[in-house]
C-alpha cells in the first residue's frame, strides 16, 4: 500500500481550510484516511498551519511520500520550532566574561598658593 501525506479540503465555498492527513494514495482527496496530523488555513497570514512534526517524521520514515505543499509546511514548521542559533563568533563572545577598560584617573584640582 502506497501511503501519502497530503491535504484534505474542508471549509465552505471560497473559504478553503485543509487538514493534513496520512492516507492511502489510491483513496480520493476527501475520502478515507489513516490519521490527521495537522491543519492548514491559507487565508490567514503568518503562522497559518499547525503540524505534529513527530508523527510526520514517523510516517516519512515508514515510506510515506508528502505532497509538495505538505513538504513545504513541514519545512516551515520545523523552522518555527527550532530557536535561532548564535554564530560561532557571537557564542565565543557570549561565553567570555566582559572585561572593563580601566578608567583614567580623575583629574585632581589642587589649589596652588
């Protein structure tokens, strides 16, 4: 049985909403599926998808083929969950204690007389 990870269309006319499903590749687009692993709403700007990355990776390891759109959603969700890393130079600077420059001696004003 060839398994694919693809979108299942839901929602009203002119208002699409998709569920990311794992399904037999022979079943119809909105037909029988094995598991729902996420959602996708293309009308919302910004973070418009939620995906169970652990389940997606599990199914891909078992041989499931993600569609092009689902592949891009997986990539986008991975990028959102991984915190940005510091560059190696910034890490080195962050680990070293900050050194204060010695301040010049304060000028003294002595009354000469």
